[in-house]
C-alpha cells in the first residue's frame, strides 16, 4: 500500500512510501488489502514510457540492453531530403514506448536516459490491458500496415472479427478511397489507422445484437446491418 512520505516518487515527484506487509492495512475499500497491492506491484504489466522527442529508438535499444521487455511499434514511410527520397521507419506513437515490467522495477526504466516518466495518474503509472498491446504487437509482426492518425473518439464504431487484432474496437474511416480502421490507446490519447479487409470487421451494435440474441440474427438482418454500417 502507498501513502504520503517525505521521499518523492520518481513518477510525478509526489511523495509515497510503502507500508510494511505486516501492517495488513486496507486500501481502496473493503475488497483490497496490502497483499492485493503487493501482488499488483510484483506482477509484470504493460506500461507506457514517455520519452524525449526523437529518443524513442535510443530508449528502446537501451531498455532491451537491460533485458526489459520493450515494444516500440514502427511504420515505414518515405521522406524527401536534399539527397533524394529515403524510406525510413518512424514510431507509430511518437514520444512513447511500451514496457512490460513489475511496477516494483519501474526505477530501471526511469533511469534510462531519454525516459521522462511512466504515464499514469495520481502519482502512479497506469497499466494497459495485456491484449491491447499484445494484439498490436502481433499485428505489426504479421505485416499489418498501420500509420499514425489524429486521436479519434467519435465515428462509426466497428469490432475486428478476424486476424491478429480480433476483438479490438475502432472507428471506421475512408482514406485514399479505402475503408480503414482507427485504433486508439486512450491512456495517451493517440491513434493509428490500420489497413484491414472490410469483411474482417462488423458494426459494434451488430456484434452486441448478435451476442444478446444468442447468434440468431437472420440473414436479412445481417445484410441490413452491413449495408448501413459500410455504405460510403
């Protein structure tokens, strides 16, 4: 359990200290004990490291050298310089890298040059859901085309039904004449756009209707839902 102390926390400069396990104090209500919090501190989770501008690759390299599980998703693009066009790989989420660590090991991340902080609130880093990162990691490794996109929260919501991103929800957009899906990490308010087959997504409300109806939606209903969601 964490309480105020005179020693500043490395996340936000606020002061916290750990209560000894023997105290058995409760935190956050009746359902949470010091043992629960201890387990949360020791269990590896995905966190977001905020880096200095253009230090993402350097930070990722140093983290991997320290044998810290690190994910820095990149995308390929062409940049024009004085000596011609060059294809380069840039971070999908500029200014951020993902690390999987027990919270008790966060100092090993924070001491890496170029790391500013671990993203969180109230003085503590906030973990991401494992599937949120692992599905993206799998998609990138399988060659799914993706690029940065402005942070998007409003639009026609769809659920991905096939491929490494199955189960993820996003917003359907039309880009360069093709339908694509915008996926967001709300903790950092950043989005990417991914190229997906339109047949590998379905409207979120259609998915919920199918679930509530026990997968007994008629073919006519399916066609109506699909037409409404994907018409240009």
